[in-house]
C-alpha cells in the first residue's frame, strides 16, 4: 500500500512535465504580446522590442522553456510580469476562496446527488425517477453563468436571503463564510450533481439486480438498509470515480463562477492573467490545477480500498 | 395443522407479449420438521413457487394469488413489516448461486450477524460471537479468522456453508433450499447435503428442497412434489414415487436418470430422455400440460385437463391413464 502510494506520487512527475510542456507551448503559439500590453498604445516598435528583451521573451522557445522548467524544479514559479510579485505569493493570496468554493461544492453535490440517484434507482420508472433524470438533463445543459445569474437574482436580489456576491474569509467566522458560498456552490455544482446522480442511478440499478440483494431481502433486511448498506457500498467504486473525474468540471467552472459572483480566487486571477498575457501566472495556476487534479484522483484510487475489499494495492 | 399450507398458488408475470403463468394453481403442504422436495426441469415453476412463499417476487410485474398459510396465517395478507419479521427468522432461504448470493463488500461475520441483530436484537459483539458459533456449526475451520473475511476469500463450498449458517442463525421453522447443491462440485455436493441433513435433525426445521437432481431427492426427502409447466402433476412419499411413478412425466424423469452399471449390462447404452421442451406458459393450455411431450397421449389428453386424483393412499397424480391402486391390484 505504502509502496503503491510512493509509486503513484512519483508517476505524477512525468504527468506534470507533459502538462508543463503543453501549457508552455500553448502560450507560445497563442497570439498576443505582453510587451505590447505593457508598452501601451503610444509606444514605438523599438520600445516594445526593448521591453520584450528585458522580459526575456526574445529568446528561442527551447531556451525559455528550459529556464522556466529549471526554476520550477527549484520551487520557483517565477514572477508576474505585471505586478512583479512572485507567482507563488499571488496564488497563496487567492487560493483560499477557490479551495473553499470547491470543497463546499463537492460536499453539497455529493450529499445531494448520491441520495437522489439512489432514490431514482429504487423508484425506477416512477415520477420520482423521471424528476431526478429531468433535473439531471437540465443540470447538464444550462451553463454555469446562467444558473449563477438566475440564483443571484432570485435568492439575493428578490428574496434577499443571501448576499449577491463577494467572499468573506473563513477566519471571519463560519456563518458569513458559508453565506457567501451557498449560491456559487449551487451554481457550480449543478452540472456536477447531474453527473453524479446519473452515475449513481445507473450503478445502483445494476447492483439492485444482483443475487446478494435478493439474499438480503430473504433475510428480512429493510428497504433503507438494503439501499444504503448492501447496495450503495457495492456501487461506490464507479460513483467515487466520477466524483474524481468531475473535479475537472469544478476547476473549469470555478473560473466562470468566480467571475459571476465576484469571488477573488484563482479563477479570477487566471482570467486576468490571460487577458494581460501574464505568462508566468497562467503557467503557475494551470500547473497547480493539474497537480490538484492528479492528487485528487490518487486519493480516489486509494479510496477504492475502503469500499471494495477485493481491491488491494 | 400443517406448518405451511399452499393453496391454489398462482404466480403470474406481466410481460410485453402476454401473461406468463409461471405457477398456475399449485396446492401442497409441509408439516413441521418434514423434508419435502419439489422436482421438475428448468422452467417448470419450482423456483418461482419457492420465491412466492417468501414473497420475494417483484410485484409488479409479478402477481401472487391464492393463499400461503404459515402457522395458519396467510402470508399474502401480511404487511411488508410483518413479512420482514418472518423472512430470515421463521422462514429462511438458501439460494442456488453461492458465488453471487453473498454480498462481496461485507464480511462473512457481518452477514451472518445481520439476521441476529435484526430479528433477535443482539448487539454487534454478541452477533459476531454467535456468527463464530454458526461457522463452527456448519463445519468451517478456523471460524475466528473466517468470520472477519470477505466472500471472495472463501471457496464455493464454504460460501454455501456460510449461506446455510445465515439461513439457520435464527433457528427457522422452515428452510427453503433452492437448488442448494447445483452449482457445486460433486464431492462438495455430498458434503453440503450431509450437512443439511445433520443440521435439520439438530435445528428441527422443515425443509422445502427445490431441485432437479433426483439423486438428491432420494437421499434427503420424505415426500416429493413433481411440477410441470407451473402445475403439480404428482405427489407421493419418496419410496412409492421412485418405485411406482404414476405420471408419465415422472416416469420420464426417473427413466432419464443414469443407473450404475446400466451402460455395461443393458442393451440400451443411450440415456433415455423426454423429447421436446416445456411448453410456453403464456398461452392457456386446454388439455393436459404434458400432452405435447407424452408418449401415451390420446385425444382425451389434448381436450380435457386431467384432475389430480388419489391413485393410491397419499399418492396423487394428474393423468387420465395413470392406474388406480385397485386396478393394479385386480
């Protein structure tokens, strides 16, 4: 088990290297020039060229990539072109709101979606099932920003139950913190809920056909215990897998959600950095996100052993 | 009063192309402590009969009618809660597939203990202690260690022993065993049968044994019910049934059993078989259900269904041509 964890963490290194190359190349190919942005509208081509040289952007592709990679290996994500702050510091300042949003969304989504899927499978073919599936289709097809604006309009502007936008740090207390996160979490979570509920339903339908469910019934086990004790644990592996894969949805959605609800997190940082072609920041954030994704999926693989005794590493 | 009385049991399934009459008007009873075998080939309604007793048939598409009286109480009128209190407690069941009938993600001890906690209100610790005793009772070595293991760590024979332990944990009055040995190796089959017989004497439970293996029937049953196409076609004590089968279907079943040495001495080296298949149960059959495969069929058989008649004391059969005792004697 321990050897497996070490091996998996070591295996993330080549993955991260490929991600790094990919991110770097993408930005290299993409149009736009930070030097021109810094220089402004009035600058002469010579000025732009001078700024570009001072940023090191005139060097060849491989040299730039090599220098960047070397810095990362030493634990240095570089310095923002615009703020002159270290990228690591900028990420540190912005990481709390994003992590808060993602964790709250994750908990909310799993605790809503899994029971929804279980009940839909149990009541297959009834109006409950159809309602859940209808909601799932809706959750898939309506974009995050639409859900976000509708929620903000209804629950914040009209009903005045929750704040419209913004973020309160956790250090100022759980109440204000969660108040600001509920609407963004619901908006961000709707796709995620739809995904998890569908997989839960499909897997549960299959598990409920199994012989051991019939055995449990023959033992006199009650309906709730059959669903949540005997069946759900058997359905856990695919559900947990989809929860892990869905983290990618959360990362992508967080960027949009943070813009809609004016949350000063990594998503906003990314959008601003892309608009200004702030390469070191973009690269740093993307690298961080992919690292989180890889780690979450490692945790998911390890979680399999909790649910299925037949899986051992 | 018999422990279990099944009266005009009809279990029908609604299917896209008509109603499947899996069990169509079956009557039988089981006395306390008695072993009754229900035999017949695949698709004759044996398993559906067994599942109907515990009401494990999903409704819909299934529909159970008639009466199933257990200790005088009609189980078809019982509420879900009353049924749950009976299942695994007073009536328990062993299934055919030991490889898939145990939950793969729960320990053996937990699965045995669950019925005890549910029906006898035992604490988790007491249930586990009792599970160890049950494992010892069904002959599993190192029960202390096994109780913490998962089904995939056990062999097929051991899993069926665990199923038996689960079924017997609450000392049921009736045990329904649906082909308990079919999926096992021949040597293991003999062990499991031996175990069931031994435990039956200790626990004193009545057994309804569903099987298509007549060798098993001869070994453990006291009374035999022969089913065909959702109906009972013959019933008798095990001795008379094997010595003097009345219904052509039973005769065919017995004729298709290999006999030791028969291929060496007899002229027939080929095993006898009953030609054809069980008819579709989606159409009402006007005459005798076995008419389409019966070697003695006449016009009478295809037009009028024969009633179950007592051909000899305690020996009933549904056939126009099966001889009555007096006639045989005369």
